[in-house]
């Protein structure tokens, strides 16, 4: 049974660092939302055959799903339920931006089955939020957290970002401490990345800048890589003390509140991604939908496939194995040895004997119970080690 992701490609306004595909509603016509819904319904009707027994979890992401108004949110959830039965008590997540949430929306989505909410707080400091063009204030985030709890959400994730312009260790610590004071069940910590083509990239990649950071001209300095690493390491320790388990490089949860939907991706489960830009992978066939909303809609209306130019890709066994290793070794638990053998017909220690031998003497990989995992003391160089499995 696959999991289901539904993409809502709209935001009130683009954040300065964001390279994800989404339409700013400040610049786009409102009727683009109607076009989106028409396309979405055609795609759901076509794809329901891929989940004949229903779906094991739901994740509505974006973009900013909560930028939709109450009627549109109701329409979205009704459409999902019409085409994709969701197993009883399954995790059903919606992402949202504090600047687009109202109590009315919160109550509605809770009443329609959403039982986990992921709130893009990023920082509890207004000045820092302003440096990256977030549309909301810290006060709106506090209000949203209160509203979500009042409405009965017992599974709440808060996203926080480190490495923001002008952020120092003390400001980062203050945001983490405030987040902890709300006892969220889950926290995701992300380092700011300068993505090409974004306003932030333009701001900090001018030729005059030092180490990619422009100095002076009232442009706040970006924390460098070492400072970012210190912020991350401090938070890892602090969250551990606070009773959270770091079950994935960027994700921390109280026991029992790990995100089941994302765990499914990382463990190699099938998934369906509906909507513009949605990515699916079923039985080793992967495809991605075209991102542009009008083109997505036009193709579907003409009963054509909404896939992007790369079309469908049949993954080789070797590619699937590599993906399982790379995603699985980012998890604290590691890769399940028996599941790997069941899915690929071989013991991963035989398949990757050469890699293991290269690292053997350094104790980089460990086997604990049924799991093969990366020794946590090497997680800071995980990316380069994981490349060995490509
Ligand atoms: S709210 Fe999220 S998806 Fe939208 S622009 Fe900002 S970071 Fe990107």
C-alpha cells in the first residue's frame, strides 16, 4: 500500500531563499487555484487505481497548503477522501505557514481528519524572519501553536532554520529553547542553503563578497559553515537532553512520534505524489509531474499524461539498492538487513563488500540487531561516505 503526497503549489509570497516550485498568490491570478483543482481531480481519478487498497499515510505539502481558503481546504480534503481511502488511524499531515493560518482553518482541517501538523516557524525572532522574507511574525507562530493545540492537535512538528543572516548562537539557542517550551512532538532543523536563482543567492553571491558573503551595505553577514555546524551540534545535544530522538539527520521526535510518511520514503516504500511537481515511485517505476500549473491542467484535460520531460524512469535494481542505502543510512536505525535481502535477493554486506572493506578498519559501519547503520560519530561526513553507494 503506497503513501500519498498531495502538492499544493501556492504560497502567499515567495521566501527569499526558496527554490521550490510554487506560485506567489500576490503575483498570480486567483483563478489559477481553480485550474489547479480541475487538474488535480482528473489526476486523482486516473491514479486511484494505483492504490486499490487505499493509502497508508497522507502528507499535504507545498508550497503552503494553508494559503487556501476554508472552502478550498474543504474541497481538497473531500477530493482526497473520494479517491484515496486512508487506512484507519493513519498519520495525516498538513504543512502550514503561520501567516496563513486562522483558527477557522485549523478547526476545519482537524475535523476533516488531519491529525499531524507541520508548522514552518523557522525562527522566533522577527528580525531574522525579515532577513529571509518570511511573511509571518514570531507572534503569529505562537498564536498558531496555541490554536493548533486548542483544536486538539496532539502531533505537532515545528520547522526551525539555522544559519540565517545575522543569526548568532545566542539567537539560535533562544529559538530552540522557545520551541521546546511548547513541547512539540517533533522538530525539524534545517540549515539555510543559498540556492541559485533565489533573491538570497543574488544578495550573497556578488563578486565583491568574501567567501560568498557580501559584507557591508547593510546586508547582514551570514554565519559561515563552522558556525552553522556549531549551531546544529548544539541543537542535537540540547534536543537529546530534552527527550527527543534524532531518528534522521534533520529530524527529532519524542518516542512514537517519528513522521511515518517520511520514514516510508527513507525505508524504500512505494509512494504516490499527486499535483504539479508531484513525484511518485511504484514498483521501481518513478515519475515526476510537470510543475507549471496551467500546463499540468491542460495536459490532463486533454487526457494526456502530466509527466515532466524526463517521463517515467524504470529504476535498475542497482539504483534501487543505492537509494535504499543512501536514504536508510541517514536514519539512526540504519538499513534493515532482512528487508534489504527480501527486496533485492542478496545480503547488502555482499553487494557492498568493497565499500565495507575500504572503511572497515575505521569502524564506520556497525550492525546492531537486524540493522546496518552508520556509526553516529561519522554523521558529520555522512554525505561523502554515502556517495560510495552510488
Ligand atoms: S512558504 Fe515554504 S514553499 Fe513557500 S516560498 Fe516559503 S519556503 Fe518556499
